[in-house]
C-alpha cells in the first residue's frame, strides 16, 4: 500500500480504518437500520424547520398588513388635521 499511495496516503487510510467502529463492520443490518433512523430524524427536522418558516412568513405578511393599515390611518389623521385647521 505504501508503494501505491506513499507513506502519507497509507497512514491516512490506516487511520480511517481504525476510526470505523468494529460494531459497524460486524453488523451491517444494524448499520442499515441506524442509517434509516438517522434519515428519518433528518427528514423530521426538515419538516419542522419548514413549518416554522411557514409560520414566520405568515406573521411577516400579517405585519405588512398592519403597517398598511397604520399608514392609512396616519393619512386619515393628517387629512382631518388639514381640513380642520383655521384659515390665516
């Protein structure tokens, strides 16, 4: 292996193999079931994140509507003040 990859490459491969837990090598069925479980957890988190984003977007739309209403009300107040001011 050292002649193909050099000293550094072979050391990296050995380090990688030593980091793999022996349980995963011995029982691929367990690995497959755990992989499925991890994927399901990831998907569940993604769904929750999308739900939160949807709620946030709804609140932002509500805020925009409130801001429009506030602008309209302020314009009405200015108009009434303008109409009610006394001539000089």
